């Protein structure tokens, strides 16, 4: 908690503008997809620390889960579509020999896609259709991975109240792997930008199984930082370089 508090203070002191991101490198809240889209031409490259509670059961080593990280690259070529590639570092015994040392000798790779058929208006929310690990081998293929395969529809609407900007997100998500089915169903969250410091965005969400809290911001124009607590206990967070190519 002390480390999270210090990081939260750092966000508050250094932030200059605000954008969202997920641990997949895509637009969203913390662990929940949203109906928001980034600006056309924006590209991201970065890394995100993943606590072991977000890891698939099959990614255990010697019967134990472990903390890991994802690396990603994503781009929003047009205002209505976002495409991303990411991989999660996967621990194995070296050369698959259980007598050898354990290290991050493999990766679970996947692609993500988001399409926005409806932009937010005065009386209606924005709507996004999307998914992670959306193409590649079929479910139950040779590697049997597709750990992050899920599909969703997400809506987001923003409101202003006495200078406070409040964003509300309601989504429905379906996961393919049994381990992640605890995150199936209706999910959502609330974001708040306070009037005394507009660049700061505080996030609270329900991901289908846990309540998560966090914050994000842009540092020095190009570096996007996010910090969160999964289930109010386990730290996740990351940093990426974000630039508009147009």
C-alpha cells in the first residue's frame, strides 16, 4: 500500500494530460474494456506488470503462479478502429528440462481489435465492439493457449457535474478459457476527473469478480503511466510511449 500511495502521488505531481489504457495496451479502464477510443493516428508501445492473480492456471511453473509482464504495440489508424499486438512473458525450465533453471523462456502472443460503430453524443453513449486474442489458432489448438481470448461490447457516457467530469462504463464480456470465466458477464466502472486538477483520472471498476481501483495520466506529453490494485490488494501497473503519427 505504501508503494501504491507513493506512485499515486507521483502521478498527481507529474501528470500533464490524460489518456486511458489497459494492461493489453488498448484503450479502456484497468481490467475492464470501455466504449472510448483514442485519437486517430495514435500509437503505443510499452510494458505492464501483471500480478500472478491475473495469470492463467496453465501458466504455472512447478505448481506455482508467478508475477510477470506484458509488452505491447497498438495503433489507432482511424478514429473508429484500434489494433494491438501483445505478449505475456511465460516461465519455463530452460530447454524444457526440469533439472534446469527457471526463466522467462517463452511468450504467449495475441492480437486485439476494437471497432467503434457509435461515437458518444449528447444523449447517447459511445459503443465499442472488441476482443483480445481475436485471431490465430483455434481454441484447443496445438499449444492450447488463447489464454486472453475474450469478446465484448462496451458503452461509455460522460457527464459534467459542478466541474467534475464523470465517465460511466457498462460492458458485457465473454471469456473462452474456464479460468477466466469468473470475469464473464456484466462489468463496468466509473472514472472521475476532479475540477481542481483535470489531468488526473481516478478509476473504480467491477471486473465481474473483483473491485479494482487505480489512476492513470500522461507524463511529459508522451509517456503514459497507469497504477492499479486488483481486488484492492495486488499491484499492477505499467508505462508506455504514446505518440500521434499524423
